[in-house]
């Protein structure tokens, strides 16, 4: 979106961090193995199934997009992307996808090359009933040092415009990558990496020429083809906790917490949960006995979070990875209802 000099210094370190490891597990209740190709995580079942609930005929059942079981080979059907082709039986929606449902989109890519193609994509998404989170319009008013300003952005800095664009990517259902003749500039590459780290799929009509970039982008025939796919459950990203967990490991040393055992941390964490419960009870005016002590649910929740991070450090766990893996399990249980 912006010129190559904007955010270039942040790209290399960010791009390396968003490569995820593959997972290949067999759940205790699974009759077949689910496998992932490339860097994308897979889902494994653990424990018993959640109770089944009656599904309303109007409900849109979320699925992971992929080829129908038994149709062709994986090599014939797979395209690079962030979604896992599931070859085992998959729960699919019995209801038609409503126009515009799950269609909040961000358009990324070059705004100087093939702009008319980008403009047509913008208009097609709008006509399909999609909400375009960024850019707000495709009316170019000026260009300075290679940076393109749309109408209404003239008084803003490139950094602020890009920050808003990245924030929109986090909220989007997917990103549409404009890659004319396979070209993806440095800032567009940053945005693709950012979307992948946030668990937001990236689609394009033209595959990027860069082989590494191709693994992050799924090629489709047109914007309308995305809406014809079954509505998919978003892939849970890895929570950005690693840096904070390392910080708290250093903080625990300074505060003399390193000799605490899991039972010590658990008792302290339960105490914080109790304080959080009292704070919430006060807010909800659920009077039981005695008077309330001064408490703040935001502060108590922060304390609970700190003890969770501290417990992960004591147990030697990578909290970001285990949270993400557990969420895959939660998603599969949800889809199995």
C-alpha cells in the first residue's frame, strides 16, 4: 500500500516471525488422521466430545474450506494458502450463504500498478454487498515519494494510514491481494505476513511471483468465487504473548518468584480469581454477605493474567503455542456439534 521505504525496517524481522510450524496429531476420538501441509497447523481431538446441540435450520455451520472428500488428488486440488484441505468427513452447511455474510474485506497490494484492476475489484466487492474496511475509497488525489494518497487522506502521514490499514486487516474476514503480473511490493508483503499472523486468509486473482509469498496466498477466479465458498471458521492465530512471557520471566527473577512451585502459583492464581469474582459480583450488585472491599475487575483480571503467564513459565510452557493448539481443539469440538 505504501512505498517501499515505509515500514521496510520492520518487515524482515516480522516476516520471519509469522512462519508457523506444522502439526500432525491423532486425537483419541478420531477415526482418521488429519494432516496439514506446509506451515499451517492442524486440528486434533482430545478428550470427549462436547454435548450435541440442536442446530437451527437458519444457522450457518462454519467449516474449513477444502476439496470435497474423494474428489481428485490433493496435488490436483490444493492451492497454496492459509486453509487446510480436510480430506476426512467434514460438516458442511445446509443453508445458503447470505449475500455479504462474512465479507468484511481489506484490499492490499500495489496502488500504482494496474490500478484500474484494483478499482474493479473494489467495485465488485461493494456490489456483492461486502464491507470494505480499507481503503475507504479508490479515488487517488496525489502521490508523494511513491506513496499514493486516497481522497480524505491528504493531511495524514503514511505511518498513520498504514497503521489504520493493519488494524483493518485484523478485523477483516479476509484480505484481497492485488498483485499485478505477480508483483508484491515490500509493504504489501508486510501486510500479507501480518494477515497470516493474525489468522486472516489472503486471496488473490493472480499468484505472487515470489515462491515464498505464494504459500501465504490462495488464488481464486474472482472476488465472487470467495463468497461461493462455505462460510469458514477463522483459523486461530498464535496469541502475541511470547515477548510478554519473556518479560515476566525476568520480572519474576527481580521479584523473587523463581522458587515458587506450581502449587504455590495455583493457590495465588485462585486467590486472584476469587478477587475477580468479588469485583464482578460488586458490579452486578449480587449481595450475599458482608461489605465489599475496594476492588477493580480490570486490575484483578490483569493479576489473573499475570499468574497464568507466571504459571506457564514455571511449567516451562510456550503459552502462545499451547493456547493456539487448545483453540484448535475447541474449534473442532464446536464444528463437531
